[in-house]
């Protein structure tokens, strides 16, 4: 059995490779039971959690386990630790133990980029990204890999981290303009793609600010009572998700409008495994929204891609 490190994961992946693998993998039959997320404390102030995500396809069986301790940074630890175990589909033989934290960075960003490939306008050129954490660079680069982005506006509470991110990206992509911005009508109304990867408890922007034709990508929140966008944003949009059962179990962005009676789960047009079947002609005025909470299948596909490259 192979042990695959974080460094080996990063060395073996690029976004074109991961997005292509996800596009193919989500179009094939797979087993994807509802992921199990266990809150480790009954306190409303403590969000420590342990999760188990099983999946299988015609080639491999896998399970990702991770711990999430959001206050770990105060004690010198990472907030998230994760491993993915892969087994051969034919005989159940253990194949590999793959670093799950690095796989999660790549697959999360690649899933959003794949959804954008299906849903955003082909001429999208201005990306607004909310967040400055570890995932931010991956998210921005993934979106840039599927659309000809000319300008990226980064909006984040931590201005130092946002500036470091801007400097890093500016050095790597000299042809793209990277700015530090604020969440206001001018910025949001000029965005072609709005991507949010934060730990925000309240909506990050007014849904009325979003211009017709924009695409909204929401990946930061995994709690029923929190959300990165408001109900107006959801009501105005054609809504797609990575996994209906996971989103309807976890995501306040969708669950809160449902509770308010302004949106129904039946208005979700498709999940990621169905989107390859849609020969969608996108109207210029359509606002599309993709909500992702993470799927075991994306972990399985990406970890298997890493395993095959070793």
C-alpha cells in the first residue's frame, strides 16, 4: 500500500488534469452515500467536527476522514486534518493512504471551476473573490483556468493576507489585474463571476447588487444556520448544487430561503453529476448560482488521479 504525502499530491496535479478527471468521473455511475458530519461539542460557540465521506466507482472505493477544529490556529495547529483511504474496486485490496488536506484544496477549486465551465458566460472577465485563506489561491487559479479572466477583485477581512495573495498572484499572472476591493454595489454589479470561500455567518453582499448574467459560486459555508449569500440572491438565480442530499442537509444558503418560503428544493435545477446531460443555452440575463459543500466522489476521483501518477 502506498503512502502519498502532501508534497506528492501537489507535484502530481494541475487544474486542467483535475477538471477533466472530475468532468469524466461525475458523468459515470458511482456510489455516494450521504456524508456524515459529527459535531463534537454541544456548545453553540464550538464548531469542532469530525466527518466521514465514502464513495466508490467502477475502479476504486474510497473514504475520506477529516477533523475540523476552527480555533486550532490559536494553539499552533492546523484547523483541518484529512486522509483518504483507497481500495481496489475488484477485490477490495487497500491501495493507498493519500493526504486529504491537499486533495481537498485541489478538488474543491476544480469542482467550482467545472461548474463555472458549465454555467458562467464564456466571455466572463471580472472575477470577485471573497476570502484570503489557504483555499483562496486555488479557487482563483481554478476559475482563471476555465475563463479568460482579465481582472480579479479580492475582498477579505484580513487585509494583510489579502495583500499577500494579491502580490503572489500578480507575480505569477502579470497579464491579469489583481485588486483589493470592498463589498459594495459598484464592485458586485461589475462582477461576471462571484466566488465565496469564507467562514462568514452572514451574507457577504446584497443579492440585489448582482447584475444579470453573473455566475455565483458558494463554497465556504457548511452550516444550516449560516450563509454567504442572502435569499434575494437565491431567488434571482437558477440554482445548481454539487450534491442535493448534502446541500439540503447542511447549507444555510438554500435551507434558510426554503424555511422562509421563498424557495423550494424542487427549484434546484441539477446537481453536478447531472450537469453533463444538460445542453443548456445560457440566456445573457440568467444569473446562475452553484452551491457546493463537498462530495466524496470528488475526493475519490482526485485521490485516484494522484495514486495513478505515483
